[in-house]
């Protein structure tokens, strides 16, 4: 599992697999799940991350 935070757009991405994402679904406002071609979850994107997570978590992900 890998995390990456982009402070310019305030988005955190959690990569759960090295498999490529072929489909995305916004499961709730600002939370997007990415799926591979077998519909397995491969990543999670959190938009407006500063309002959802502690600053420590975002700094660690940069």
C-alpha cells in the first residue's frame, strides 16, 4: 500500500495494488474508489483531504 498527497489540489491517493485502474466510482462526495478490470478495489482518492484527515497523516503521505 502506498499513499500520495498533492497539496495543490488537496487530494490524497491510497494505492492498494499495482494493477491499473480501469473504472472509478464516487461512493460519496469527495471519495472515489478505483477498480481494476476484475472490479477489485485498487485505490482510494480523498478530495478535500485537509477537512477529512489530521495534518500529520497528510504530511506523512507527501
